[in-house]
């Protein structure tokens, strides 16, 4: 009998998927992904050496890039993503196309434009269209960095989930990158997440309160979160095509078969290195929380979903400008004397506290965010609050150039 491979210990291994869009290099309209970009040989000719996998998106212009081997140091994977982008360059040039990062395409209308991607089988797509309508921003115009953190024992899940729940509401204030939809400034720094809050309204059990419930072992997780999802899907899916684990639409989700908790609240950043820097910063704060740097895990577990959801909604709307007035929340992050604080200043505090644990890549990119604002703010600094389509094209053209050159956006 083959011995079952043990999962890695907590904070020993990570995974990610980065969502990206393909656009026409002139008009910046969405464009179908060139088939050659999905071919595995572009990642590496030798399958044994292949570190990255390219997968189709729900929409025809979308694709995802995910790791096929364990990620241990995020800074190294930025270079791998750059190499893949360089391998795509000839095919993109031939198709007169560009890779567009950011949390969402700024003037794409999913109800009237674009094409269907291959992420869902035709039968699964039919069910999802009937239930939710996939031709909406929360489904077909959503680009995020999905960060997976592996855990080993059940006790590690409990500690990790407590820390993740606590940090989730703060993440959009660092990583929001979708201030414009359908050519208009929406008023939300993270329009991607705002749209996702309304993407499953017919089956509310799939999302719950968005911030996951305070569950800290597998039995509790399956009973409180997974059982209601399965029950909600069952009448609409008699043949069992929809896996309840995959249709858990909370801000963070757990997969116990893979021993991983995945965070879904990070908008895709302007470059491969920036994506990995944000991932590393989040991992570093979570590690500090799990180790009890500021407060015990017991106190972290005491937070209900409602208070955390209110903080999350504020960060989705205001990004780094959100004023945090919940003194108890500030205490959780080591801010002992403050009655209130702007979210960007909280991140500055965490950055200073944990600076010695960060790579040079993370120090550079997180420092850039703290100095110039989250990517949503930097985009709006170029477009203004009443942008023209030409102004949007110029701002997002610079964004595409940053991804190609692996440079920070300013």
C-alpha cells in the first residue's frame, strides 16, 4: 500500500491563481484569448519542470495562471510569471493583443459584449446561467489574485481560519484595483468585490455574510458552511455537477481534501512582482497573527461575522481611505492606544512591525502602495473622477505596459 503523502505544515507551502484579461492593443476592447496562450509548452517544454499552468476563464477574454508546484517564497514566483509573460509576447503581438491586469476591465459590458470562456462545461454553464446569470460583472469581469495557504493538522486550520477572518476586511484597503466599470467611476475602490456581493443573490447560502463564519475545525465547517450550500444547490443540480466546495463564494474558502484555505479578496495588481509582494505581505501578517504576536488566538476567534463584514464593506468602498473606528479591531493588530485610524495607516504600522520578515520585492512594492495609494487610487489619479473613454484607455494602457515590463504603476 502506498503511504499517503502528508500535507505541508502551516506556512510551509502556498498556492495562487492570478486572473488576467486579454484586450485589443488599439481599442482596449476585450479580445478572445489566443489559443496558443493556453498551450502548456509555453510555460516550459519539459512537463517535469513546468511550474505554471494557464487555464481558461469564465469569459472568452479571461485566463488564469496558477502554480503547479508548491510555492514557498512568493518573491521567486514573480520572476516565473514574468518569464511566462515574455513567452506569450510573440502570440500577443500577432493577435494585436495585450495582457490587462487590475481587478476588472474598465468599460466592458458583460451583458452585451464578449464571448463565453471554457472554464465551465456547457451543462454547468447552463445551470449557472439559469441560477445567477453569468453575463454580469461578478462572474465575467472579475480578476483577482487567489492566495492559497496550506495547513496540516485540524488544529492548524483553526488557528489559520481565525487569523484569516480577522485580516480579510483589511485586505481590500491594500489591494483594491477596480474603481471603474462600464466607463464610469463606481464609487467603490474594489468594484470587483462589490459586484461579487450581488452575484449569487438567488442562493444566499453560497456566500453567507461574505466573511466566513467562526468555524475552527472540519466538522464545524462542514455543518455550518458546506451543508447549507449543498442543500441550496441540490434542487437545481439533480445530477450533482456542481461541487459545493467550488461554489462556496465567501471571501475565504477551505478545502479539506487539499488542506488549503484560499483568500479571494485581492484584486490583481499591476505586475507579477506586485502580485507576489501583496501575497507575501498578507502571508507575513497572518503568520504573526497565528503566532500570537499581538493578541492570542482565543481572542481572534471571538469575532463574529457581522462586525467583520461591516469593516469589509468599508474597505471595498473606500480602500485605504477607510476610517476604522472599531477600537477592539485595532487592538487585534497591536494598536493599543488609538481610538481610530485610517486603513492605510494600519498597513503602514504592520509594514514597519514586520519589515524584517519581508523580502526586498515586498518591501519595495508595499512601500510604493503606502506612499502612493492602492492601485485603485493610482488609476483614478490618472483618469479623474469623470473620465473619458480616451482617458481610461490611456490609464489602462499604462497598466498593461506595467504588466509587460514588471513595473510599479504610478
